[in-house]
C-alpha cells in the first residue's frame, strides 16, 4: 500500500512510498483512510523524527477489517479515529477505544479535523468547569485548537475573547462565538475565569495577571519558543487561581478518547460545531502545503484526501 514517510533531508519533507500493510492488535480495526488532517505539532515531528518514520494522527475512513476480540464496529462502518503515528496512509490500524462511528451526515473531511485539535479544545474547556456567564480568554484563537475552543466555550455560555497574531487572522472568529478579538494580550480587559494559553513567554506571564481569583490558566503550547518568567507576586489578588499544563495524550482514560470523539461528532451533526476547514487538498500535494501551514497562511484546519 501507499503511505507518506518522513524525508527530513529532502526539500518536500515527506514522500509517498510503498510500505507494508498494517498489522492489527486484537483490539484494533483496520481502516481504509479517506481523509486525514495536519496538526501544527506534526510539523515539529517531521523535523525531529528519523528518515522513514511515518507520521499521521487524525484519520477518518471505512473499517475494512474488524477487531479480533470482537470489540468495535463492523466492516463497512464509517469512523473517525486517533492513532499515534502512521495515519498518512491508505490503511491504518486503529484501537477500538480511540474511534467513533460517523453518521452519513458528517463528512470524512469534517471528521478528520476532530481527534487532536477538537479533543484538545474539548478537554481544556472542561477544565474550566461551568462556564455559563464566565469570561474566557484564548490565545492562538485562529489556530486549529483555538477555533474549536472559541466555539465550545461559547456553546457553554461563556463570554469569549480571542487573541490572534495578526488582524487578518481574526476573520470569522466572531461568527464562531467570540465577543471580542484582539491582537495582543496586553489589550485584554478585566479578569478571566479560564485562560487557554499556547504562546508562552511574555504572553503566559501576562496571563497570570489576568486570571480571576479561583480561575484557571491551561497551558497547551509554547509557539513563541520563549522561556517564561513568572513573578510570584503576580498571584497577589488572584487567590485560588491555578496554572495547569495540558497534554492531550495524557488526558482522560483510554476509553475517553472514543467518547470525546463521539461527543464532537454529535455537535457537528447537530450543526453546533463548525470544523473550520481552511484548506482541502489531495495528499499528493502535502509536501507543498507544509510551508503554508508553517507560515500560518491558512486559517483553520488543513485536510487531505487519499483518493
């Protein structure tokens, strides 16, 4: 079968090659991949992983081989799933605990946006507890995770402020539920009950001054690449506030992956969640598309079709 493999020494970074068919564990199904999406974290993995490594986490497709232990969906079932790697391929093995069944009304393209970005946003918004009438601040709001987080926080009844790096990146955020969109965390007004912080450096330090008493700062990235220095005195007046890191793969029980995906699929089916696909392409063009994502030229998720 065909799969994209890592070629860090070449200009395109990935190459389509003939590889061995996947072997499934007892609790895994084999899926014929129809679509997959690209996450920003995978850009870093492509640089750090060796030649021949096979990338890919977010996939959607059709079950072509059922799990030997009898768990999971049957052949012909449309699913969305999360894998650790090797998802950029014609077929991949997926744990039955890490997938959700897709109704016919949810496209493969929409579903492929959900596993990493959608689930990360869902889990982080839940860390804020009840958000009805609360204030939420989201840095990197124009990114894949950010756009899901804006929608999910707004659905929970929060007043959402989104921060973007450039004015043109703000397009569409108000329609997703943001009540305010700014370009610098220093412009943020008042205190926030939940802050989702992905920039790091001075942005994270500023977030400490903006968190409300008993509020929560969730750190899920460091796109600035800067170290963060936080003065303990910054917490004065913010009693009970907490700062917590978020790592998607360490969040929740093994069974929670499938349950979270099912929740997100339901929201899309009900028209309450927009997958925000910024670009759809054939996987043959993935190498050329990497630069656009790296330079933040795409608002929303990038989805590739294998056919």
